[in-house]
């Protein structure tokens, strides 16, 4: 959200309209809007034919600046409405829009309540926005004699559902965006009901604290592209950061071109410059409109292309299944969704995973799981990752949050969730999770970009959330140029071997067994620490014979064993590089 640089001094706020398919999102956008962009209100031919939104639609309306913002240098307040598709198969398009919205309008069919895609939209809202307004649409479909009672009942159900989210005090407005529900959008019917209440509620939610700061490299998210004869090619989108003026040279990193900005327009109003939050079209000469439909425009040299990345990651509490390492996910960065394989790691609570004094034997009653997570919701700090720190490889992305049910029994939607929203308490034990993402093809994105990883290969007819985890891009990596690039990640897999004392030779030496095979090269384990179940710490002193037995030296001594020595168990814990495949060395 930022001021138009032209003399009109307009404060722009981007509002995402999300909800389940056929809840009336486009009808609401049409009823509110007074200005329409080239990509607005189902202009896609198949959208008109099929009667559903297939792509993002952009439109806007202006209101007077509220009294609470009169001290700021603005004359008018503009709400840009981002109409998002509701069909499950188009959720990737919704994720692409999530990065540009300041507020979220969640549209719910009052006759159906919360449905599967409603829940997924709520997940997106919790990740990307702190401002939510719920709209109960199609109230005109309820008989007037029971309308008030049924609307109040639905309002209570939604408020009950929202208790497990960060939107527990959400404001709910009942409307009828297209009374009568005519299929002919051009037909003259009764006027929409409740639009003034929606406008008023949106206006009251705009605060000075929402204003974006100036500065930073210019970054423009393109969502539509079309040619104008005699002028050039127009790229429409939203400014994500920085500022740009007519005549500036910018980069289109996805196609490898540098171009000078020829002209700019914001909803048919010519402007000289733009800033963070603005929705506009930028015209470029001699640019093939077929070269890019969506992508980024940026300050030269600021947006890298890469085929792998380190990200800070947190699981999404609505996702039911496990999130295992080496699993493929659909990863959305901006308007781009690419398949990627994820492997997770985090800084261990112990600086030395091989530290035997902090070890628990498998199956020991005191065994604990140290894989709790520190929340990265909200403004994520992606500077946690350091090449100087050691990390522990994790087979699964876990959360210590307890679970509740995100439930709407009337519509049959039940989704497990954590309590409260993302369990983001600052005193959570452990350290944040990171992930190495290996993309199936190269992607282009700046450091710090929000990503969401999903499983879109699951059945869209099942009432489950498909969004698995999310976070921020910490460091791009180019494996295409150097497969050894991953060596800087000091992530280790912790391995364990168990054995037993075969016999005690004297006060300092013993023979162990059951830990190695007869063909094992014992030189790799020479000098490694082992721990007895009685707490004695020793060192492996080499092989003993050729049967797999080994010698042990205990500097501080080992107690004699009166009965069967096999009852004294041994534990060896060591680590290996998780990502440096050439380094097979084991160490503690």
C-alpha cells in the first residue's frame, strides 16, 4: 500500500477477494468497483462460457480519505480488488495473488457455510494477512421470514470456527451481491445489498501502521501482458518494493532483457512514477508480449535465477499428512509454481550431535524429541541461516503444536489444526527449521520471497487441506553450475549403533561385540566415543580378531561385571554429511 506518485495523491490498498467456488466473489467485485482493468471480472473467454473465475481479476473504487488519516499527504483512498478463482484446481493462482494483498475479503455462501476451499483460503489469509473481513453472501436466497435468524446462526458458527485462528474477533457482514442470482450479469435487477457496509468496514481497517516504507530495490509482479498497436507491450501488475519512474531501465530476469520504461498508467490515469503497493500498467517498446505472461520486473541484477534454495520453513497446521524429507511438493513463489524436492534440517539443541553425555538410549523412558519449532509466521527473519553453524538433518518437518479440529459439521468440513494460530509463541523450545529445495526447473525470485509448498496431486474432491508448509527464501543456489555447491551447508545425519560389552579385561580395557559386522573397516571408527548404559565413556581402540568384536579403552575406568556382561549395553553415536555426497567420513 503506497501513494501514487502523481499529483492525485491516492493511497492504494490491495484487497484480495477469496472464497469457495460459486460463493459470489466476482459479483461482489462487480458491485463494489467503479474502475476496471484489462484483466477484470472474468474477461477470460472460458470464464464467461463456464460461469466461473479462471484467473485473477483486478478492479477498483475510490473513497474519501478517512478522518483518521487526514494528517497524511493523501487526498483519496483507492481499494484495488483482486478477484481470485475459487475452484480447487486453481488454488495456485490464488497463492500467486497472496503476496500482493493488504487485506482479505473472505466470501462465504450463507446457505452453505465453510467449504473446503474456504478453509484453504483461510490458511492463505493466516500466512499472508493480518486483516480479514468475512462477507456472508446470497442472503437474498433465504426467505425473508427466516432470514435474520439463519444469518445470525451462520454468524455464530463462523465465529466459533474462527476461535482457533488469529481472526477470532473477525467482523462479519451479510450482503446480497447480486439479488435474484440472475445468470445474465448485464441484466437489470435489484441493486446489491450491503455494499456501503463493506466499503465502510474496509475503510475503517486502513491504519497508518499499514503504510509500507520507502526504499529497497524495485520489484514488480506481472500478472497480465498485452500489446497496444503503435505503442508497445503493456505489463500489468503490482509493485512489491521500491520505486520506478518513466525512463528508468529495468530488467525482465525471466527472459534476460533490459528495457526502458516508456509510460505508466494506474486505472487509465497516466502517472510519472510508481511505488510499493501500486497497481499499474507499464509500457515497453519492442517487447514481444508472447515472451512472458507472468513474472517479475526488477532493478537490474537484483533478482537471481536458480535451481535450488535454502528456505526457512514451518508446517501449516491444517495439513493432515506427514511432511517427510525427500518428498516432492508443488512450491509456489509469486506467480510461479514448480515441483521441488524438500529436505529438512535445523540447528541441534546440542552443539555436538555425537556428544555421548547428552545421549539417550533408544527406547529409554527419558527419551525426548527435540524437534520443536520456532514460528516464522508474520514478518519472517530469513537471516537465521549461517554457514558457520552446524545443523541436524531431519527426516520430517514437525511441530510441537497441539491439535484441534477446524470444524463445520453442517458442510462436512473437518480439518485438523494447531492451537492457537501456528502456535507462534516466542518461548517455543528448539530452533527454526530450514529446508533445501531442489527445483525441477530453474526459477527466478528475490531473497526473502514468501513461498508455500503444497500437494496438488491429492484428490481435490477430498475435504482436506493441500497446503503443507511455508516460509521464506533464505539463499538461492545454482546446482546446475556446480553440484558441489551444497558443501557449505553443514547439515549432518546422526547415526547410532548399539552393541554390548563382551567381557572386561581390566580396570581400563574391555571387549565389545554386536556393533559391527566382520567385514567392517574398523579404522573408520578408531578413536570414536562410546557410552555404556551405566554412564561410562570409552573409546574404540581397534578391532579384536576378525569376528566384528572390538577393543575399548576407558580412561576413567570401567567397573567389573559380576554377572552376564551382555547386559551392559553400548551406544555409538556419530554423524555424516547430509548433502556432501563425496565426503563419506564419519565423525563426532
